[in-house]
C-alpha cells in the first residue's frame, strides 16, 4: 500500500514542478499513513490457497532499524518506549550519513544514498530481533568454539566465512564469500536484515514452498511431501530443508550446511558445525504481515539455542535482478591493481 501511496504523492508533487525522493516519500508515509494501513490490514483476514493452506505468497520487506541484539543500555527492556524507538531510528539514520571507509579507500565510498536497511523499528517495538534468551543477546560461545577461534587466529589465517574485504590478499579465494558473490550476506537461512536487498518472495504449491531472496537471487526449494533428507555426505550451501504444516504455521527445519558457510549472527561470523539445526516458522498473521521466526541451535558453537522474531511487511514492490560482479572480473582486477601498485613501492 505504501508504494502505491508514495507513487500517487510523487505524481501529485511532480505536476507542481517539485521533486521529492522515494526515501523521503516513504518516510512521510511511515509517519502519516502507517496507522491507516495497519488498521485496514487488521480487518483483512489472512488469505488461503485454493487447496486450503494458508497463503504465504508475496514479496516481503524485512529491513528494519531494530537491532539484532538488544543495546546494552536497554538491559531488561524487551520493548522500546516511544522515545527509545525515536533514538534508535535516528541512530540508524545517522549510521552511514557521512559515509565510511572500507579497507584503504579514500574518500569514504559509501553513505546512506546506497543503503536501504530499514528506516523504522518493528511495529512490535521489540528492542531486539532476538527474543530468546530473554536478555535479547546472543548466548556465549562454547569453550570448544573459543579454542577453535583462537587456533585460527594463531595460525595467521581465518576461514573465508570470517572475511570481508582484503585488498592485501593474494587471490579471490581469500576474500569473503559474500564479496565473491557465492552467498548473500543477508539472504539466509536464516534471514538477517542488513544494509540493502532486504526483500524475499514466497512461492507455493501443495508439495513445495520456494523462498527467493533478492540478495544474490538465492532460491530455497523446500519439499513438504515428507521425503527423506539428503545424505550427510552431500552438504549444501543453503542447507537441506524439509517443511510441514502445524496448524496455520509452516515449519521448516534445515541442517547439513557446507562447513565453510558462515552466519553473520555474530562478529565475526561463526559456524556451522555438523550438529547445527535451524528451525524456521512462517505464519501469515494478516493480509499485510508474514511473521518470520527462527531458532538457531548449534551445541558446538553456542552454549544454548537462541530465537529471533521478525514481522515481514508485504509490499507491492518487485524482486529485482541482483547482478553481483558479473563474471567476477571486478575482483580479479582489484587484486591485480593492488599487486601492481605494491610492485612500484
């Protein structure tokens, strides 16, 4: 609804010879239109498919200013007050306002023009995406994981899952998987709101559900027909998923991830171990909301499971092609140029 409203406002303003950016219009509608939209949507029941299952289909926006972990200054507070929400929104807006340096690039090469990470906190006003443990924070890593991380640092090298950047490295294989366009850094599973491309689309048949992420156009095809999982000898970058319905909630369990796969649930990225299990839950709350919840279990990495909850907003926007380093020549040329510059010193 908001895209339609912004389009109408934009056309009206354009006729008067003025120009207002899409971001500004969305911000205006967030303040003016959301109460109207929420009221209208609450009256519309969640739709169902022709075969009677809850209809999860559509394009959804999961960008948000709500932080993944609860800010330390909000200890003990599971929800923002109105004032705290305003502070978080402002903090999010100012995060990259002046741009930031990446590696050795000068001047700063990114600012808010390039980002679309969500301009408001979640409608639930929860103070973190993590809802369990109750403190809204990641649980500690296990002693085993701490020893592994220390051994990796002592060896002078880090797994690709922990890399971002690295013009000083020798080859593309030493750079992060997201930079090499092998994986999307926010496309999941699980979905992780990030800097941009926070959109996903759901397709549905009686026997399958497909979750298409805009980031790196990754598509997960999830069988619902009770078939056996893949052999552990055939790990998958996106894991091996199986789904089923429990009432009106779709349950998806995913395991058997490629060991090099990293999850940006912590800094630096961690996991997975062979014991990792991801359980996702999708519930169509109303015509405009898809509730996305997940529980992340990896007893070799974290001392306890943790769970997150993200209400996804249905949108009339389309999923756009994500052309990431076409042919990866950009990566090759960056490293070649860096080596040539070093040779002149």
